[in-house]
């Protein structure tokens, strides 16, 4: 069953269903995403470009087409529900609460791959230091592979081609496990 999970305290509904190939997990909704009700809606966010250039989608979707992710076996959520201008505004208490909620979400929906769109997202979720991009040796939730890419935010200074290569790794992993 395809659906959007929207709890009253969520400014941005999750795009999720059981058995997804990949669940993309960001920090939290940016102000523009919360205002428009669509994931990765910030003008400078590269998420949609990265998916397309990595071959994960056949065309470059725009934020208003975010529910189309389900057609490709993908979904989207965040570790923290509260919107903010930047991830720097988020508190340790919010990360701790978000960590527990995210663990339950992963256990319930069981995506094949949890792709953390931000090294810091995974650092906070897994409580691991020295996190490197790519497939992680251990998963937080059994049966769900943890894969980390750098943040798609326009504030991120990592070169786009390096980011695209990380997302290509998601596609390659997916092809290897199918």
C-alpha cells in the first residue's frame, strides 16, 4: 500500500511503503520543504539532480514530484521532523528522539537500503565517529543495509561529481542485491 505518513506534528509527510529498495533519510525539512510540503524543495538542494545523474531515476524530478519516488521503489524521510533553516539548529535531544523514531520506522517498513543523505545524519543515528561515505560495515537495524552519502544541501562544499559517484554506489549496491 503506497501512502504518505503524516502525523500532526510533522511539517513534511514521509514518503514510504513496505519493501522499498531505498529509503533516503535526511536531517530534517528545510524551511522551503516544510512550506511547500515536498522533500528537498530548497532552491540550492542537489538531491533531485544527484538521483538523476547517478542513474537512480530516468529523469530529473522536481520537488513537487517527490511522491513519484515510490514508482521507482524509493522513499524519503528525515531523522528529525522539525523544520529549520539549517541542520546546525537541531539539538541533541531532537536527534535522540529522532533516532528512536527512525529505528522503529526502519524496523516496520524494512527497506533494503537506508541511504543517509548526510554523513552527520548517520553519525547521529548510528552514534559512530569517523563515518565515511558508502556502505557501512554494520547496520543499525538488522536486515537493512546502511549506506551513507554526503548532504545534498547547497551549503555542502563537496564537489557534485563526488556526490554523484556516491549515489551511483547506491545504484550499484541495489543491482548487486536484487
